[in-house]
C-alpha cells in the first residue's frame, strides 16, 4: 500500500507542472474566418470550385451555363445547372450571391 501511495504522489508531482504549462498556453481557435460570398455571375471556375460541394466539374458547368444563358437572375436559377439540386443550394446558402 505504501508503494501505491508513493507512486500516486510521484505521478501527481509530474502532472502539476504539465497542468500549469497548459494553463499558460494561448487559446487556439479552429474556426475558419468568414469569407465573403462568391458571385455566381462573376466568379471564375477556380473560385467557384472552392465552394462546399462544388468541385472542378460543377464549377466549370456553372461557368458554361452562364456563358450560354447569361447571368443568373436569382440564386435558385443555379439549380438549372446539371448536378446542382435543392440540397446543394441549401449548403451554399450564405456563401453565394449574384
């Protein structure tokens, strides 16, 4: 029993400096900074590809659609592009603009 108590005391002595050192570390945030919205009428394929759920192919499809049909009149018109549905539009909400 004495050995167990001694080991416990030694373990606690090792933990105290670690706890104190951790208390002095600056807080690290993992939040990404808020980005401005991406204009679906002006952005190039590279910029569009950075949006969540939009890869290189969908980004190029958006640019191609825009070149063939003109600017989008509202954000819901983006669903006219092949591969972009209601769920993806919801995911893009607040991240895209005209």
